[in-house]
C-alpha cells in the first residue's frame, strides 16, 4: 500500500473501473469497425475504427472517454453504408 501512496504523491492515479470498461468496449468496437471498413473497402469506417482503438490512450477523463467514444461510434455507424 505504500507504493500506491508514493504514486499518488507523484500525481499518478489508477483509472476507475468505469474507465477501464469503456476503454475495452470502445477498443473492441473500433476493432470491429476497422475490420468491417477494410473488408468492404470503406476508408472512413476503417479510420474511425482506428481512432476508436487509439483515443483511450490520449483521454484521461472517464466522461470524456464516453463522450468521444459515443461520437466516434455514431460516425462509424453513419459511414457504414
């Protein structure tokens, strides 16, 4: 437990379970969108899938993670056909 206090004193915090769940779900949806876009030759869907897989590494807020993830999922859904 002393290591956790040392990390918190450096400003490093562990992500919440909601954040981890969202990152996994949006990563899986992104992978599926990437595969669909590549298979059906839809570049917009493919790159939105890549964005869904990568953006959790750049976002630290759980609320922002879900907001951006839902927006990217909507974009991938809209560009699928």
